[in-house]
């Protein structure tokens, strides 16, 4: 089977807080209320396409492909100085923002 690495976020309610009437919040992930104490874990796992589909059916799990990352080395900062005179910032004319009805006069 062709497996791929995925980031897995699991949110599991641990125990409800017993004071007050909780209001459910809907959306991605496990159903929870503002008065529910939850436990979240993040991990990396290798899944086949079938395993990913199965994991995504669980309302307490979010699965996303692992994206390759690397740090970018810093470069020296160039001194841009003060603008030479009045006018628009670079690119404003190129996108026709100067003539926009939303541009303040």
C-alpha cells in the first residue's frame, strides 16, 4: 500500500464541568461546550488512503497531509530610505487602485 505522512489532531472531551447550562458549539472536530474540559494531542502518522478516510469519519479527529518545510536563511536588510517625492506606493497604479471608488481622496 502507498502510505503518506499526515498530521493528526485529536480532541477528546475528558470531563464536563458541572456548573451552568452548557451551550454546544458545532463545527469541525469533537462536539464540545465551553464548559467541557478537553484534551488535545497532535501527532504524525503514516496512513494509506483507506485509513485516512476512516480517520476523517471520526468527529474528534482532524487529518491533514504533512507539508515539507524548511527554514529560510535570513538576508541582510536593505535600507530603502525615504521616498523621493509625492506619489503612490509601488504597485498602486499597476492594479488601478488609484482610480478605485474606494480610494480616499
